[in-house]
């Protein structure tokens, strides 16, 4: 599995990998996808199956939704610039399979990815 991660990601130099939108579905088992944008942005449209976790409560909530430090986690924001603090927090907490979605939701949409709107039941 580690070779698959290396083959489809770009190392950012700190244990965090950048992953292209079309490669997210190739991760096995499927990763936990976390949206760190503002809640109102999440409600307007988010990657199907993603969970919203705000940055101000990120560390406490991520430990509840992903207690296994080996869980593959993909973090995304609007354009890929706001993920640094969340991915760094995951690294500090000891998570080993951290991915940042290259280009964020904008790149996801530009490459044909679908979104769903208005779901709040699965929010963290």
C-alpha cells in the first residue's frame, strides 16, 4: 500500500503528500475526506462523503472521527492554500497517511469531480 501512495502523490517534505483529484478514488481503503472550509461554504457544495471539520476545533474533532492513526485522510479547502494548518495538526497528532488535495475543491470541480449540497447529518 505504501508504494501505491508514493506512486500517486507528491511529497511535500514534511510527511504530507499532495494528491490529484482523480487519484483520490484509487486509495484503498477509501480515505476519510475532510473539508476544512467555512461551514457555509461546505453547505453550498462539498465532495460527496466528505466530513466538515472547522479549523478552530480541528484537533479535538479529528481524534473522535479518526481514532486510528493509520487512517488515510485527505484534507481539502477551496483552492489548496488553507490546508497547511490542518495537515500539520494531523502530522503532530501522529497520523501517518495524510494527503492534501492539490488545488482544493476548485481543482476537484475543474477536473470533473462532483459535489453534493446541503448535507449536515455527517458533519463532525
